[in-house]
């Protein structure tokens, strides 16, 4: 990876470039909680290169995408003409536009996550839902890399998120990490109800590709933990927000 791409990965994260079991599982979660909204107006807020847009389209809704990074927005736009290049803190849509909004591992990267959350609520229709994934503080690895002695180190770094928050944020100033309380604060005072909040593990496709049956056993075991208090160690929060008025 070039220095320029490393810098982009640090600031924006790495979007899905290929479709594998992990993406498919999250798509199934999205469609489960969307219900009939999957056939309405849909926004992916922070769409990367457009993989989820492409796989949401067959359900029959009108799909829009917004991406802050210009190059990624252009690539996503080649999949769907409804993609624009803009910031999540100022969504260029009228209030009450969308039946469904997907924010997939995005809020941790924006300049102002509270403002971005407010914008999601603003452009939802009453009764519309937002499906939100963000990284979980309890996960044993910081998946966005760290800065050490002024240099960015890409990859999964163990136990960084278990450090005191002030120290953790010095090592990973480029990305936020969330507790349930942190997420609740983002939507405090907004006209929403929390339909579902849980924590999910990943699909570990890279481990399966490398280790085969062991990787599959690991995935099965960890995903079973989602039904137990040990989900606290999961990869991502999944929150379903419904606008009330």
C-alpha cells in the first residue's frame, strides 16, 4: 500500500472492495430491520466505493449514496448515478426524504459525529429507520491501525482500545471507538426511538481463506457469543434508530 493510500486508510477507513460472507451477513441484518422500507427511498451515508448500494438495488428501492472521498464517490457513481460527493455533517437533502439510511462504519471517521447523527435523523421520514454500525470499544483489536512516533502503522493492533481513553486517543486520533453510552449521547434529545441495539462479531473471511476449517470454527463460535453477555467483545455495535415524528 502506498503512503497516499495509507493516509487515506487512516483517515477514512477501508471500504468493502469485494463481496464476501461478512458483507452478505450484514446485508441480511440490514434487510431484516428495514422491513418494507427496503423498497422505499434509501441512502447509504458514507458509501465507499458502492458495494452495499449495488447489493441493495435488487430489493426495489430508490438508492442514493453519499461519500466524502472524491475518488471513492466517483467509483461508487459508476455503479449508481445517485451517488454524490459531500459530507455527512451537512446532508444535501430535504428533511424527511428517506425511508431507510445505512451508516456502515462511518460515524467514527467524520469530523463531528454528533452533527452527522443529527443529520441522519433530519433526513429520515417519520417512521423511517437508520441502520448504524460503528466499532465497539470492547473488541480486543483496534482495526484502524495506530500512530506511533509520528508514523502510521496499518492493521489490527491488540488491546489498544483497553487503554485509558486519553492514551488510546493519542495512538488512534484518526478514528473513534464507541460504548453504548457514547452512541446514546449522539442521539440524545432527537425524535427517535431505539428499536434494537446489540453487538456483532465479524465474519473473519481472511482467516477462513488462510486457515480453512479452523477459521470457519472460529467464526461460528464467535457469532454464537452474540447471544451471550460475551458479545461485549464483539467487533461492532449495531443500532436500529426509528424516527418518531
